[in-house]
């Protein structure tokens, strides 16, 4: 396992962007890259652990702890998700419009443009950028 610096930039429609930097671990397994890191108190997700599984054309974001979720992003796909919080669960749909992944030996750059759709609500457009540097 290698140490990694993970910079996550989130932008939601009509909100200011948020950028958080994490220190985590990176390893390769079965042609995928797996990145693990603890969430930050700054994001309101203290006590949550995040695992990114990065394939050639998909990324899966698995959260465990105070929040339980498994978000799967693949360009052109919609995926239903159960998002569990301390006070209950939400069913939502993740609709991935764009997924851009660039990997080399020292850096990984991921851009995801997607909608989060809650039943009975308008889709909420999001843009997430994840930059991973070996340290």
C-alpha cells in the first residue's frame, strides 16, 4: 500500500464549491485501484470511512460508519442507491452524465458530472473532481 493525498472538489448547482484534502492509502488489485481514507469533521462526516474502487470505466464510492452508501458511477448509467444516515435511509438514483478518468504512475484525475435524483424531486446536478497524488 502506498500513501496518497486525495483532493476532492464538489460543486452542486446553486451552491459554493467545497474542496477537502485527505491523506489515505492506495493499492492496486485485479486491475483496479483501491483508495481508502477517513472522512473529515469539516464535511460533517466524521467517523465515516470512504473506499474508492477505480476501474477503467467506472468508479465506486463506498462509505461505512455513521453513513452507509455505495455510489456507482459509469458514464450513461443510472443506478438506484440506498443512502443510510443516523436518522434513517433515503432511496435515490445516481445518473452519471460524464466520467473522465486519467491515470499514470504518479497521479489520478477523475471528473464526474452526475445528477442525484430523490423520488418526487428535481434532479440535483453535481460535479465532483478527485485528484490523487502518491506521497
